[in-house]
């Protein structure tokens, strides 16, 4: 699970450093930087997935990419190419995903779970180059160590690491300099997450166990867990064509593979279709969901929903059903432990359905170990989460498991404030215009109504 994210000079963010929870909600005005936070994660994911393993930064725009960020100039704060772009991610992972063993086992004092932090900065010099790349790994108070590279010049990088790194890993750094701490080497990072040292395993000497930190592999595993569903989902169709290819989850940013996942489920055990139908019912949108073959060749299918005991094609009912269908399907089908990025999942839903969507988020975060990072404008999602925290039902609904942030644009860069939720569901620092100026509108409405009523009484009085 992601624990923190930091950005520097990334789009509208001059500085950002926030803690993440199993459910993290991002609110704010348009163009306040909410989507940029999600885009930074997608940028890393598509860079790792690039066909060129030496690519330092994949700006996107290809058919396989998740986000199109343009160029370095488009991406950097205020379009100032002289500024570096920085990013930092911390996540919890299993020790076995970071350390490769030769023999024996990891000392139990380090525990099965550790925290790993990746930090990187890019600079533009006729091309994108990596200025800094580092990893930090820590557990409880027993160990905390780092290794990092800093660019000193065109062909020189400084390699630095904490002495405590040797407590958990034998690193063959002698090949680069007599003085290991620090060392200077001409070779830079392979890409934005892979150190050139390759963390070679040394031989077992003096009866010591040695093993290899697999930081790059752990980073790839983390980005591989990211799933994304954007705000523009595919429009409903009257008929869907299915090749018969088995699809186990929704993976496309517009949810275009939702039908294939549901059809695959129906061909197998039907649990996904049934689960999605149940949640559509809980959102009070439909009574049932059916996948039916259209024609005699088994190539085309209809997606039918039942409303008021009448079965209709997806195209013939409210638009909100087709738009929330990929959201529900992704949340129920993504592999356990996935990191789900959602943009405006509440689009086209009535208030009661938006509130019920918050219950679905709580359900999958608790029972499927999903981490949700959601960009939203829904007051109803906020209110339902506040209510669940106050009720302590489910027990998972706590301020520790639910974090909310409010983003605001600014002349010198966007700003972000954490919304303080207590265990009673109360917000102690309700941001100004957090969900519009509701209290201001009510006050102004009441004042206008009293003035108008007073004027009408005066007219009546003068007429008599």
C-alpha cells in the first residue's frame, strides 16, 4: 500500500507531500491539481511499462499509455524548463519482495513487512536526464538505511549510502571506488528507478548470510498494482461483440473492457456478474443485470438491466448506470492488493447512489485489501463516510483509514490541506467552499426571502 506521495515542480504543484490511507479522497476546484496527483502515478506506471527500458520518463501519448503529458515544458511548473521535476513515493511491502536470499532467512527482527521509499528528480538538458535516484528502506526502530545517486556533472555521479545498509545487505560496491562511502562513478541510472550498480550479490564470507536488495523489482511490482479508471467512460451500446477471450478484470482507462470481464465471468462461474448486479441493486439503480447472447452465432451480446420489473438494454436506461458499471466491475474484479485510481466515479449518479458508492469503497478496501485514491466532487460521498465513521460501522471506517484533502489553485502553485476528521465523523477545519458555499447560499436565500416578504407586506399595507 502507498503510504506517502511527494511532488516538486510537477504541473501546478511546486511542493506536495501528503500521507495516503486505504481510502484517500481528493477534492477541490477545477484545475486545482487533483488529477495531477493521479497523473504522476500513471506517468511512473507507463514509464516502467515502456518498451524502451532506458527511457527516463515516458510522457505518454501512445496507444498503450495511460496519460498524455506532452513534453517536459508542458509538465514542469510554469513551463520553466530550467526547473527540475521531483517525485517521492513510499509504500509498504513484504521483505521477500525486496531481498533475494541465497540461503537462510531474513532476520526476524526486520519483520515480514518493511517500508520502501523511492525518490527521483529529472532535469531537461536537450533531453530528460535523471539528476537524483535513491531508495530508503526501514522497518521499526531496528533499521533505517538508504542508497542514492546524485549527478555531479555530465559524466559523474556520486553514490552515497548509510553505513547501516550493510546490516541488511552485502553490496559489492568496492568495484567502483576504494572509498565506498561515498563513491564516484561515471555511469548514471539505467532509468528513473533502476540503479546501475545492479546490487550484485557478494559471496558468502565469514559465515555471513548475504542477499540482494531488489529495489527495482519492488518498484515494478508496486507500479504493476496500479489500476486506473478515468472520468470519461465508454458510452453504452445496444450490442457488444466478444471474441471469447477470457478477461478477469477492467484494465482500460475508459472501462471499455467491462463487458468482456462480465461476459467472461458469466462463462465461468458468474460470481463477478452477480456481485456487480448486487451492488447495482444496493445503489438503487437496477434490480438485476443480465448478459444475453444476441443471434445464433454467439458473437454478439446484450447487456440487460431490470428496472421496475422491466428488462431493458443498457442503452435504453439512464446514463448513470452505464457510467458506474465500470467502476463497480473494476472494484470487484481488480486483484487483491491493487492500488485503484478513480476520477469522478460519481458522475451521472443521483445523490442516494453517490452515497451508496461510498459504502462500496469501504467494502472493497476492507474485504479485498484495495487502496483507493479518488478524485471527486461529491458531497454525498463525504457525508456517507462521515456517517460511517460516527457509527463505527463498519469498524474499518476510521479517520486512520479514510483521509480527505482539499486542493486549491494559487499564483505560485497549488496548495493542499488535509481535512481533519475525528472519530465522531466531524470535520473541525471545514475548508471554505469545500462543497460549494451551501451555508452562504442558505443565508443569502433566507435574507432575500425576508426582504421580499417585507416589500410585499408594504405594498399590501399601502394599498389598504
